[in-house]
C-alpha cells in the first residue's frame, strides 16, 4: 500500500459504525477498557467526560483494544486525550513491548515517521513584529516551500541522502547550517544512532532527495506565535520564554521519504508473514517480532527516516532565521526544543517495581520525561523536558514540561495536539476556505497557503478543544502547563 503525504500524518481509515467498547471510569481523567477475549492487557485512557464522548464517535477504542492483543505488550494499551482513529493504531496511542517476545509495527509508529515539532524563540515582541507581519509571511512562504509541489532548495546526491539518514541534523551543522546549540536542544540530539540507509529503498531516497527543507501539506505548518500567557514562570524562564515574546513553531516530518519507507515495509511484512496477517483482528496492525530480521531491517529504515525528519525541521529552522534576517536584520533566534511525535524507541522504564528495557511506540504522542531524567538536555534537566503541543491555525498551542506522573502512567508520554474530530472531506464541506480566512482575519491572524483545500481541511473547527486536551494532561501530572502560545501568522500547504 502506498500512502500520500499530502493528507498529513495519517490516512484516515473508514469508521466502522460499531458501538465503542464498554468504558469504565476509574478516576478523574482516567478511563479503561478491561482486558477481555484475546486482549493481553487493558486499555488505559486519559480523557475527560467531554473528550471521551468524542472518542467514542470513531474506532479509536476498538483500535486500542486490538493493540492490546499484540504479543509482548506491557501493562496497557494507552490512549491520549487527543486520540482519534488512524491506521492500525489510533493516533494518540502509546504501547510498550518487551524486547524478548514483543513486536514492532509500522502502524504503531505512524505513516509520517518522526512527524514532530521544533520551537524557535526570537528576541522580538509582538508589538515589533505585527507591523511587518505580511512582509515576514511572504519571506517565510518563499523560503519554506509548502504544499504538494514544494521542492527542496538543495540538490542532493544519493551519498548525501545516506549521510543525512545516518547523521540527522548533524549533517546540516557540519555543512554550516545551524549550530551545536540547535542539536543540544533536540530530542536525542536530533540524531538516532541505529539508522541503516541500506534498508531504505531507492524510491524512498528519490522522493526524499526532492523534499528536504520543505513543509509539505496536510496538518503541517510554519507558524509565528506570541507567548500569550505564562503559567510556570520558573520553567518558562529556563526555556527562555516570556509573555509577549514572538516564537516560531515548525510542524512537519519525514515527507515522502518516511511515507515511502512505511509503505515499503508494510508490504514487506504482509508478503513475508501471511500467517501473522491472518491472525490479526485488523491487518493494519501488521508487525515483525522484535528478534526477527524484518524487525531489524525496519528499525534501521525507521531511524533513517527519523533522522531525515530531524534534518528537515532543522533546515526549515534555518530558513526561518533567514526570513527574519531579511525583515529585521541580524537576530539571535534560539531553538527551544525539537521533539518527535511518531517514533518507536528503546527506553528503560519501571514495570512492577523493576527496571525493564522496552520498545516504546508513540504514535501521535509526545515524549514527556520529568526532571533529572538522563535523556533530557543538560540545560533543562533540573526542570524537565520541554513538551510542545501544536494547535490548528486559529487555536492556541502550548509548551508544557514533562512531569513525574508520566513515568508512572504513560511510559513518559503525553498528547501531541488537539486531535481531529472530523474527516477532511467533511471539513471541506463544513468550512469553506473563504469563511476560514475571514475568521482568521477577524482574529488578526495572517495566513498564506498553497491551496484553498488545505485551509478548509485544517480549519480550527476540525479539531478537538486543545485547551481541554491540555487540561487533562496537566491535571493528571503527565505534563504540566508552562506557556500558552497564540498564532499571529501561518504558512501551510
């Protein structure tokens, strides 16, 4: 199966119309689907009385229950407050697997491998930027190619593609784009160490070669924002954020490179393992046992795609700096943090009181490690990992900080956005582009997009209430609110 990256980070499977599984409320913001039938573990749901009703309106809970049947799953199949129906696993799903008898699944990583977010902090205030917003958006639109036709400004060889797959954003810094500080302020230093470009098809490399440094379409964007409210002054100061400061959020992933890798390996896994396909409650859950050759091959290719995505956001960050220089002159624009939303990683977690190595799938979920965790950059280690959760054009985005409860409840994870509540087809019907543009204009938000269709599909009304999603995470203590960001201008596909 080939996936089209123009539709954002995930193809939406058709809703079955089945009633949702029976859900039990365990405590405030925590619900469960008990383990029954072939389920090896229960489903643990982080939600609210409002969000749980939206969750029941698609197949997300059926998908989470299916994930609970997979070999080697540990503790629970976890559902985040922004969850919605996806491919195999729901988007907003977290599942950890024992490396001895567990599995890895492309559907549990996501179609857009290492779709994620990079946040940049400028020294400018809203009052300084607003008079030049149109000029700034025009420069961003020129320098950060968006849409299905957006083409890289680089001309890469096959050997350079292999270097990028191995080095991630380090490749760009070695070429003089960005600094070591950018790498230091990124998850895993913007480079996963087990990438193997030999496991990536020629077609994937061909697609990726034309798209490095581009935004793409669907739900991806570059957005100029203002820090509208600070909730935790100590942590905000540590992150270098203050009220009325202008920041820039970049949301994108591995583009056609990662999409093709996902497509290639789903086909490989299905062709090589018909007996597993037949055993699954949903063939879209196709997996490879972690000790198998296929798992090792996919792991190498997945990490290659993740490194490409890190480099992609890094180069877009450089283009953002260039756009600001063109309008405001030389500025010091810092990377606050860069974080993955779609990935599987080797991590150590407490399971029933014992340290255990696990393979943690986060699909549409953000890592949220608490203070003093050794994988957090040194400059943030005494407060916790920055968690960046984007909104949707006219809605707020948030910066949170990883908190202790995440290690107890969610394998160090929280939500990754607001989460869709309707299909793109319905969004196009309900939210004409001219209406959305008028609504944004009324909020003094400048938008420049490659297509009217993209504006309609990503209308704010297509998504859940991001404030409610954040409230659940904050009250649970899996990630705590630091600052709310409001949009000022955005470019999209």
